[in-house]
C-alpha cells in the first residue's frame, strides 16, 4: 500500500441506517492494510440523523460536512473533493454496493503512475427490468464515451483520482455535475480494475425505479452537452451549513 494519505469521499443522503457500517468497513480495511487515510462524509442536507451518526462514530480520522441545501450526489462529491487533503481521493457510495475490497488494487495502479483509476462492475446484480433498462442506457453511453476513453466507462461505479486531478476539478467552473462525465473530459491518464458489485437487496440502497430513470435522463443530457438546461448556478461549492461544516471528531 502507499505511504501517502488517501482521502475517502462518501456523499450521503438519508443514509443513517447504513453509513456507520460503510464507514467502519472501509476504515477497518485500510487500517488492516496499513494505509494512511481520512474519511470525509458529505451529508447532502439529509432529513434523518446521518450527520449525528457520523459524528458519534468512534473513529478519529472521520470528519463530516453538511450542506445547507440538498444539491445532489455529484455536487456533494465536489464539496468533498474541495475539503479533502489526501494525495489521492476515492469516491464511494454510502449504501455499501461499492465493494471496498478492490481499493488496494486501485491504489496499486495509482502508485504505478495512473491519475484516474476506475472501478468497473463485472456484471449487474439488479432485477430483470433494471438490467434491461441499464443495458439500453449503458449502450448509449458507451457510444458517447468511446472517443474519449479506451475502456467501457459506462460500467464505472466509483474511482480513485490523483491530487492533481482533485486540484483541477476545484478550479473548474464547468456546470457539469455528473462526475464520470467530468472526469472523462479531463486530460489525464486512465486505468481500471473490475470487481463484483454487491446486490442492492443486501444493503440499504435507496435507488427506486423512478429515481434511476430520472438520473439516466439527466446523465444523458449532460453527456450530450445539454447541462445548461438543467443548471443555472455555478456557485454550488459553497452551500455548506455555517455551524456544522467540516466538523472533526
């Protein structure tokens, strides 16, 4: 493992039931491998107690940022990137589907000189209807992305990004908020690892059928260069609640 500090960015919305298990699993994995790390949880103005749950964790390298308004997962990720201090950052979901056991392999590829290392799922574990919809959606994405990256970025679930990529993202005023699309546009070296994505039925995934459809439509609009239709403000990095932002345990 690397001797450099790795930042784990976890955006969450109403994730009180699963955030403790997710953070603890990641922390235990990195401690057992001797990897220096920090964990930054970004609460996207949740309506449950997720913020308090994170603050009460007995892990001294965990800190939490709470947004004053709900801005969506990808904006929450950019806020997390704005406050993290690691030499690289890994972006993971709060629901446990992103299996952290692949992280050591990602760090190894990053240590070999890659700027962005993607975690690509080997196969989907959803219902038949979701699989059919995903196949159609990802087929479109594959055609749109193929000129930018040699491998199938449509299978990307999460990623490790180098500090220079983080710093570049922090300076961008792009209205793009879909993180894979944003990373695909940047001129950095890419690599990938494959892993088995966990079934959503075993964890607290909150992605309903209609939420998936909505995200798919938004994603396609961004990839096709139609983001100006959806976003009017570029000042989304600063919706941090005054009294609770960047709280350290």
